[in-house]
């Protein structure tokens, strides 16, 4: 039964990634259709982000009340409805309203399913699951592009919504597979939900939240600004720079596929150290006065280094804090991740505007140092 459930979880992660690149790809057309400024995409993105933060923080209570299976199914159903709502929207205000359940659904499934996988499956599965997310995120733009050939951006949202609806049906039909194991998780479900104050009072919680915040800030900043950095610093053509920025995410996806096999030899702690070291080498390569080729290689190397960090931090959480507290902590971790991803890339943009885009390696390096310090402190606390 659990092998079939694992297949469903893998499919869920692919589906989870599908909508992530749709807004960016469709926005140039949507913006013209709705007659709003280009910058308004940031408003929709922020509303979605706020929703994911709220649902992540509520994930512990929701999972303890409904169970992981129902939370996942309901969250995917909510996301599917929101995607379909996007496809029939005829105004910017309507998009903003629908962005609320979009964010709530995405955050709920992300936090609950990550914790379930961390508690029940080996570290390699977390790496491969997040690799599946990368495949979904990469496939989303292709679906949108196919829809755009027909001149309809909303058709892309509708197709992805249909995929999510099918997944929702599958999840509800297979709810019996999600029966909680009568071990640690049964105790977890009976335990009282923890408040934010109680979570942060747990030894090591602040450290793992800080590390997760820094990692997600680093990844999202590198992904968003790598192209601009290459264009502004080295005069690389926009087309070439865009392709190399794509390689950053390709490096993460390929790296996660490889990380799953490396976890046979290394535990989560050492996988995070390995990834951090490779990121550090990538940042160092960007700092070398060797021109654009060294910086290009550094960006790709940083992507490879990012690969094991996110899934291994999640997988290590039940081991550090116990399965009875992991859902609560992972929920807050996800909220910290969304905050880092939402606010730190714009902060770099402000700094780059006032100083120079050339500070990108220093910005990434500072986040890496803080992340490494927090993880090593956590390892000492939980030794």
C-alpha cells in the first residue's frame, strides 16, 4: 500500500510544480489584456505568497484535525479551483481575489506533504520528490507555450487546472492509503497543536528557521537576478543570460536526482554541508576576476549546490525535533521559506539599484554564511 502511496506523492510533487512558472510566462499577455502596469504582477505574487504563509502556519492544526491525506486532497482541490478561476478571470481585481485561495491551497499541500514524506520515507525520496517538483515547474512553461500558440494564455491555466482536478479525484479515492502509522505519528496527531511562541521556544527551532529562510532567500535571489547580473556586469546578451539562468534551475533539478543516490552514503547533515560547500565554490567563482565564463560556471555550480539543501533540511527535522513536533516546525519552516523567497530578492534589487548588480556574489555569500552558521549551531544543540 505504501509503495502505491509513494507513487501518488511523487505525482503530487510534479503537479505541485506545474503552476509555479505560469504567472511569469503569461503575464506579458495578461497585463495587456487587463490594461494594468507590468509591475502589478508583483501584487498577485505577494497575495499568493501571503496565502502560503498563512496556510503553512496553520498546517499543524489542520493536519492534527483532518490528517495528512485530507489536508493534501483539500489543498490540491483548492489550488485546482483557483487555477480554473484564473483561467476565466476578466479583470485584475478578480485575479487578486482568486490569488487568496491559490496561496492557501499551495501552502497547505506543501507543508503537510513534506512533513509526511520526511517522517515516513528515507532522505533519498525527499531529494527525488523535489526533483519531481523541478520537472513539474519546468513542464509548466511548455504547457503555457502550447496554449499561447492558440493565442489563449487562459487555456494554459485551464489545462493545468484539469491536471490538478484529476489529481484531486485520485487523492480523495486513495484516502485510505494515508492511514497514519500507529507509532510516532499517531502520538503526533493526538498531541496539542503548538503555538508560534511554543515552536520558537524549542531548542534549535530558531536556528533551523534561520537556515531555511537564508537558503530560500539565496535560491530565489540567484534564480531571479542571475540573468541581470551577467548582462549588467559582463555585457552578456540577454538571450544567453536567460539560458544560463535556466541552467541554474536545471542544476538544482539534476542535482536533486543525483543527491538521492548520494544519500545512500551521506546523512542529511553531511549532505547539507556538501551542498553548502558547492554553493560556496560557485559564489567564489563569481568573485574571481576571470570574466563572464567563470561567473557563468559559478551560477551553474551554485545551482548544483542548492540541490540537496532544501530536501535534507526538511528530512532532518523529524530527527532533530521528533515526529510529534515536526509538522508544526515544518509548517513554520515553510512560512520562513516563503518570506525569504518573497522579500529578499526585491531587497537585492533595491541594493543593486543604489550600488551595483556586482554585489550579487557578496549578497549570496552573506546568506550562505548565515545559513551555515545556523545549521552548525543546530547540529551542536542537537548533538
